């Protein structure tokens, strides 16, 4: 893993998903095989493989203190092209420092991660009036998790993190994206732990070889994704959980 400390020029960026996005890091240690953020290498100039480099924006909090004074208050996504709670966050605490600033200035926040480290910051998240904390949970089968995202937190660690957040009074969601084999069994695990879910399919441009190398091709077609998403939606409706299918 190549880790570089850098000084960024800005931190509170415009987003197509929410109004703003904060990415405290360039690159991601998790390096999940299907990650859409791999395209970032076209712009960063890194020669290392995706998942083998991280640039740490050590001045992220300093920049944010300045930028929020100049911009209109609106929802901030943390994060878009990196995991804000990847392992380096335990050392650098950039996400935590940015959350403190957003909380002090009453800015709404949406967290998206696949790391159990997020529970460390429950004390700050509880103080944000408009805060949603979400976990990417792609399958209920940890054997599948090891194939596609071996460096990420265990599935039950993510589920337990959602429970801890939810029980703390924080609005929670699960991002079942992309649908991986075993996702059809997720709702039983998520019941009572999330307020809503998003469901998205596999992008065929990523991780095809992982499916083939592990003889999982039967799970890589439109009918499978449609059937599983419908089953998830039906179970969510029965449990009284909002479900948003986004493909």
C-alpha cells in the first residue's frame, strides 16, 4: 500500500448525488473488485492498482472550516469515490474532524461506508440534526464477500454497526449495491436496523472476470438482478422499510 500525505486545494465539492461531497482520501484501501471509483485513476496519475494507493488530504478539516463559510448550507455526502472509514481513518481521523465541523455548523450529512469504524463517531453523529448513516451491504454470504471485497468488514460487523447506529437514534439505511449472490437473504438480517434501503445491480463493466473465475456466471444476468431486487422490495414492504430500486 502506497500512502501519501497531500495538501488538497478544496474539499467541499459539488455532487450529482447530493449537493456536496467530501472525499477525505484519494483511493481506497478496500479495493473492492466491482468499485465504480476505479475510473479515478484516469485523473490521479497513479500507477499502482486500485486498492494499492491512498492519498491522505491532511488539510481536509482546515479547508472545510473555510469553505463552509462561503457556501450555502445543504446536504453533504461522505463519501463518493472513497470509503470515509477505510483503515487509515483510524489513524488520521479526517472524517471525524470534518463531521465535527459540519455538526458545529448545523449542516445535514449522509454517510456511506462499508466499515464498522463508523460506530466510533456515534457521539458526533447523534449531534447532527439531519444525519443519515448508511452501510453498503452487498450479500448475506461472507464467502461471497471474501471473493468480491476481501478487505472490507465482515457482513455481520456491518449489520451490527447498523444496529448500533439505529439504536442510537440515528437514521440508517443499507445500500444493497451492487447485488451480489446471497443478497436475496439480506432483509432478514436488516429488519429492525434500517429505516430505508437502496438496491442497485452489478455494472457489467466491472468484476466480470471475478464472476467467471469463481464460476458464478449464472448470477450475472438481467433476470437474476430483477428477481432479487423484487424479492428484496417485497420483503422490505412487509417489514415496513422504505425500498428504492435505482436501476
